[in-house]
C-alpha cells in the first residue's frame, strides 16, 4: 500500500521524483519545489502573498519535505508536495505568535 499524506495525495519519498518540479515565485528570489500539478496554483498564491501581505523571506519558505506530520501520525501534506509554508519564522506556527492567526490584525 502506498503512503498518503493527510489530504489523501500519495507521499513522494524522494526529492528526485519526476512528479516534483521547482520554480521561482514570480517577483521574488524564493524557489519552491512541489508536485507539478499544484505548483502553478501555489506559485500564484505565494506571488500574491509576496506582493500584498509581506515580502517572502528566503530561507523561511518551503514546500516539499518528506516527513511525518507534527500533529498527526500520518505523513505531512508537505510529503506529497501539496503544502507550502511562507515566512515560517515570522508567520504561522513557527512564528512569534505560536500559530495564532496573524492576518486579522
């Protein structure tokens, strides 16, 4: 049986898998590696975030990572290349607010 991420997509155990593609977020110098089918959508989201919310921080953005989820026994959605974290050191769970909502301020 193939391992699946929390969202039901097949986990990808190797960064060299041909289902993954890497592209630069338009308007930035941040590279994201994701499943090819969803990459265009996430690139557009990240580009809008960069332009409208906060500049993307190189070294604080990532997508594909083969690993178990932090809060569940299943594989993370990052393992299937279908999740992205933007500015994780300043926003979201890894930021100073410990995962509290930050865009409603």
